[in-house]
């Protein structure tokens, strides 16, 4: 198992992997429809999307955590 100190990296990896997978499939189907080579189109889009998503989540997630903390009330 991976040490807990790498939580942020592991979370960012899986979040970017799953979100880029889902979004690239949805956008690929939206743009070209259910064509015969949709899997190839989608996998190429997914590879590119993941390459963008992982570093983006690594950079943006601390800001999002701060925004969530500001938006939520402290427990009484």
C-alpha cells in the first residue's frame, strides 16, 4: 500500500484518471457520435485529457480546498 503522506498525489491521480475518462468519452461521442472507431478516438482523447488533468488537479486542488473551507460553516 501507498503511504498516507502521498494522499494528495494519489487522490489527484485517481480523480484525474476517472474524470478525464468520463469527460473525454462524453465529449468524443458528442462531437462525432457512435462511429465505428469511437474507441480509438476516445482513447486518444483520454490520453491527452489525462495529461492535462493530472497536473491541473495537482495545482488547483489546494485552491479548491480553501474555497470549500470558506464556503462551509465550522462545526459548533
